[in-house]
C-alpha cells in the first residue's frame, strides 16, 4: 500500500496528530477546546436553529440512536457528559437532572475502507461494513425540582482528516485533529409548530447509503431497517401521529460537532432546516471552512421519530411510544456523494439524470465484480472532484443541486459548473481548475 492509498485504521494518523500538538496552531486549538463549553452552546435558551422539539413522554424518557458513517472511531468524552454526575438516589428530595439509566456507548467504531490522495483526501468504503448499525441508549430526566437545562453528552471523533488540504506531511500522511460530537438536551415548555420537510431529505440520503452498502457487500442490508423503518412509514403518510402535537410539555435536542475555533458565544454551525423556530423534526449541521479544517469535514444529521404520548379522539386506545432521536455522523465527502445522488434522483432535470448516471453503478454491465469496481471508482472520483472545488464553486454547486431537486431553473453560472462537473465525471477526472476554460479539465494521470 502506497502513502497515497491508506487504510482507514492506519496508526500513522494517530502519530500525525501527536506531531501536530507541537505546532503553535494546534496548541491554540487545544486551549480553545478547554473553554469551548461556553462557546459551542449559545447563551440563549432554545430554540436555536439547531434545536429540534418533540413531545415529552409520560415516562420522561426517550431513545437516542447514534450512527457513525465516518472512518473515525468515536470515544466518550467524559468532561461533557452531565449524566455522569446525576447520581443522587435520595427520593425525598426533588431533583432536576438528566441521566442515562442503562449507560451510553463508550466506543463507536468507524467504517472500513481506504483513504486515497489525489490532490485531496477521499475516503472509499470497501467490503466489511455489513454490520454497520446505530448504537442505542436511553435518556431520562427528573424535573420535579425544575426543568432540566444545559444537559449535554459528548464523544471525541478521533484523528479527523483535513480532507480538502493539498498539503501532506513528509511521510505521506494527512494533517489530522480531534473533534467533539455534542448532544444537547433541554427540557422546557416549547411553543412550536411541527414540520417535517428536512426529515424526508435526511431519510432519502440514508436510503442511498443503504443501497451503496448493499451494492458493495453484494447482499441485502436488512439490519439498517432498524434505523429507517419508522421514518419510511412517516414519509408515506401512514404514521399520522408523527405530525400531531399531543402534549404541552416538550423538550429540545440539538446535535452538532464542536468547532475547531469560534468567535463569540452565539457560534453555531450552518444549519439546513425549513423551520427556524425549533419545530422541524430534522436538521443538517456542518461548520463552514472558516471555523476550522477538521470540524468542516464532518456533517451531522438528526431526525426525530416523535412517538405518541396520548390517545387522540377517534383513534381508540393507541399504544404509547417513546420518542427516538436518530443522530448520524457523516464524513463530509460521503455525505456529499449520497446527498447529491438523492437530490438528483428526485429531479426531472436532464442534467440531474446525467449527473446520477455518472456517479451511480453502471446499468450496462452484468458482472457483479465489475459493477462494484466501477461504482467504487465513480464514487471516489466524485468525492475528489467535490473536494477540489473552490469555496465559491462549492457554494454555487450546492445551490445547483438544491435547485435540481426542486426542479427549478438553473442560472447560466450554475448550468456551466454542472456541465463541467458532468464532463469531468464522464471523463474519469478528479479536479477542476477555476481559471480554465469551461471544458478544459485537468486529466488524471493513469
């Protein structure tokens, strides 16, 4: 294996991170991390753009499911887990606390695959991810002593690649840094209107990932239905309880990563949500590049299965169901691949059809091994190509993909960039140069 093609578990990544600690910039980051607890959560109470709201169950309990779709290992970060200090067993004293009655995941492994370097780093999934699953735990609260606020749980995402960096270290390894994944829980009397538009987008992306796993592994990925089953029902309109506001008492949950650096108390990641008042049941969170090279290479999607807390008129004796918070941590390259495929599949735009054909598995090949090989190569090239875009190009391309999914007309700049992307993908290229004429693409050396 060459330095340009690395296994995701290569220990050099850890050693690279240790070497970086000697650099002044990393020591500054380490100092910021010590005080980041006051920075990453706004001083105002929810709802923030990152918060989701749902009904409080009669048992003051809900389920969290964390799915790690990155090549990085997650380990619990105890300083940010407030549940560990909630150990008062005196039942005669009213308490205000959040706790995890059966514990929480200590270590969550990452995806199996390889890293490739071609002007930037791209992760490629390989066979070996069939057992990928969400890690579940239960969270509960006691609010007899007052509503529970500022409860948090955290994990360290270890040795995150600076994927878009052209610079590599002398031994061929990337620059890496640790990032915190944070979950914030706030018990309150929320006054929100429920929505579910982003919910459908998040589940569509997860379904594309499921199809990718099945193609790579060569068999049905039934275990993944545990995460998608309830969501699919809601999307099809069968589960009408998803949209019901069945109780005045609610709680908020927000999930996003800690930034590498942050200015001010109101520092929040970029959020994709159709409802800024906390009533959405899914959000997509990613830090922009100016908050750091490591946190910006991770995406967090959160979608709720709101459950049911009471019987509605005319529904009979409906069973009570706990709310479920589904948190998915994505490698940004994989997220871009599956997100853009999902958006293109929903579009009637002719260019979207071409884009999907250039990134999906070939339809005119019958040998399963060759189908897998071509699909893996196309996926890898697309991630490299996305990472090679300038910030201005990436902003334009993101707008292009969103417009395509809504079947909206593209402007000349968006159409030109999309044509260049499709041309590059069809030619097997991995890089665009902004100063080049529209169809002069840098050709990858064989």
